[in-house]
C-alpha cells in the first residue's frame, strides 16, 4: 500500500506542478514586441512611454494601455489593437 500511496502523491504533485506552469505560461509569452510593432506601423515612434503602455496591456490594464498610447499620438484603432495584442499574444 505504501508504494501505491507514494505513486499517487508523486502523480498529484506532478499534476499540480504542470498545472502551475500552464497558468504561468501566458505571462511568460507576453507580446510587448507585437504591441510596439503595431504602434510603429501606425507611424508613432516607439519610446519608453509606448513600452510602458504595452506593458500595462500585458498586465491586463487595457484602458490605461490605450489611453497612454493615444496620448503619445497613436490613433485609437491602432492603440486598441496594439493593447489587445499585448494582452492576448497569438
């Protein structure tokens, strides 16, 4: 019985570990470059303010991301799309 209990514990631990990795994966694949590339394609120079705004998008604060991108001259549609790319990488 001890062997079966040990195997069950190991498998449970492995499942929890792999599940934790899966939950952390979206943050690891944050797409700041896609966000900044869209801003650049809209004709706006990529600055620290743009990178900060894209970082806000990665963290799920789309309202602040869009607001900050529009403040530096990014058209609304491009700002919205860039922030969505940051929040939801392909």
